[in-house]
């Protein structure tokens, strides 16, 4: 049974392999995605270490001279995705989008390092990857937090990875729905539209792409003109954790000057994330940086300061109670939005469904604080959803129905990471 399951996960990753990089799902997402690849690399790391490093190498092949690691790298053409490279118009040697995504990458590299400690071949591969990771983190801080507030800005819901989360409803109201580029969606032809973002969401997503393309993808101009500027709690927590992982690797692969930069950034980020805590609600919130106010919509991203290790012991305890409250309302952990929230929609993408990758990070986070029961519950639920249905993109928290696309790469990768040794 376990062997069959492991083989099925391997087969899913192999089927989605395009020769060194993995597509999340060929029918919906036929290119390489940034944070998907980080999880996929860890998944490959359980059975093919060389292939795991290839995944990171190819993602970094899309890295820009200024350090940006794009959210999509278009290694080969495919006409079943919108917006494709022509809409982005980024003019890069390897075609790519012009925005980034939650930076799990350095954490994935650290994970592979821990799994291969002392193996010369792996060390050589990591030594080649490491400088790109440093440049990526420098990019985050210099272009997305130029004033040194400790919080980085996300300029597009796609950068958060949680595209249509209800947390972005209010900030998106400032974004006009007019577009220069005609919106020709493909996603809603292959997935039931009731599980996908709305037409108005796409109008606004593309308005933002048009706006940034018009700046020539100049980071300072993008920040200055954007009508959408948000400090996503999930992205900030993920970057904080990635900084700790980069720091650990810097002792082996880096220079003292790099190390000093990373060491200086970490406490400032931790303190700034700490200020996003809402004691009354027992949750961390994202922040709208245009109005400079918290976005009081409780999402699964609000648990990720546990993954970052920057929540206090008291906050970790409060987060456990918060999650227990959510789980009294649904069968499976962890819904992407508080089920008591009026904006919660259990089947619509990031407005309620469960995502394996987020579950994995939250479970690791709780375990790190000693909350092994709830960590075990989250891991068991993540496995049970796959047992019941397979490697779906996301799942309904009430009955576990598989949603979005089947045979999804990162769901298979997480299943491998959760397979008992
Ligand atoms: C969707 C998800 C995003 C993911 C991508 C590829 O855009 O919202 O998080 O990276 O699909 O799977």
C-alpha cells in the first residue's frame, strides 16, 4: 500500500517533468512556477537527489540580473495558459513573468543540504546554487523594502501564491478593472469556474500586469505606481524562515560580508512580523501598506510565523487555540480562510480550500514549538485527503473532495515528505 502510494507520487512527478523542471499540472500550468518548484525539489530529494538540484538550477536560470527570481519561467512555449510571455513582455534571455512568488527556495535548498550533509556532489551543487539565493534575498530587501521597515511588499496577488484570498478583496478595490491587454482566460475552460477566481479578479490581475509592463519592469517605479501594495503575512514569514536557512548555509558556502547582511536583516523582520499580531483575535494579519492598516481577514498564512520561528511561545499557544476553533467547523485541516468568516468559500481556490504545501509548513511550525498533537493532526489530514482522492491541487475542508486539477506536482511532493520513513 505504502509502496504503491510512493510509486504513484514518483510517477506524478516524473509525468510532470519536462526535462529538469516540473510543471505543476500540464493542462492548467504548463511552465515552471517558483514556489511549486521549491516543494517539488524537496519531493524529488526523497528519491532522486540529482534531479532535485536540477529543479532549482532551472528555476535560477530564469533569475534576472537584478536578482529577481520570477514567479513563472517559460522555458518552452505552450498556448494553454494566460497570460503568456508576450503579455508579460519582460525581454529576458529566458522568458519569464516580471513578478516573484513566496520565497521558499532557500528553505528547499537547506532541506536538501540537511538530507545530503557531507556528500561532495551535493555540496558542489549547493555551492553553485547558493549565490543565486543570496542575490534573490538581497533583491527582496532592496526593492521590496527599500526603507528598511522589516516587512517586504507584494505587488500582485499572484506574488502571495494565494491569488484570490479574501484578504486581498479590499486592497484590490483600488485596482481598476480596465485592461490594455484583452483578458482571454484558459483556466476556466479546464477547471470548473466555481473553483476559480472571478472575472473581475482577472481584470484586476491583468490591470496590474499592464501597469508594471508600462514601467519597463523597473522595481522602483513599480513600487511607486502600484495601486496594490500589501505586506502578506505568509510571504514575510516564508522569507524570514528562508533567511534563517540561508544564514545556516552561509557558514559553509558564503562570505562574512554576506553573513553580516543576513544577520542584520533577520531581527528587524522578526520584530516587524511580531507587530502584525492581533492579540484579541489570536492571529497574525497581513497589512495594507497603502492605508497602513491591518487586513483583518484570518487566513492560513497567519499561522506561518510558526514556520518562520518568530512567533513567541504565547503566540504559538494562541494560534493553536485559533486553529482548534477553525477545526470544530470543518472535517479536515487547514482551511485557507477561517470558516466562520462570511467570505469563506470552501471550494473556491484560496478562499477556503486546503492546500497541502501550506499544511506542511504549518505542521512543521507547530512541531517546532512542541505542539506535536496538532502537527500530527494536520499531517494525518493532509495524508488522508490524498488517500481518499489522489494528488489534487486543493481540497474541500468539509468532505475532502479533490478540487482544481488532478495529479498535481506539489501535492505529490508533499505526500512524499509526509511518508513515514
Ligand atoms: C496558482 C496558485 C499558486 C501556484 C500556481 C501553480 O496560481 O495560486 O500558488 O503557485 O497556481 O501551481
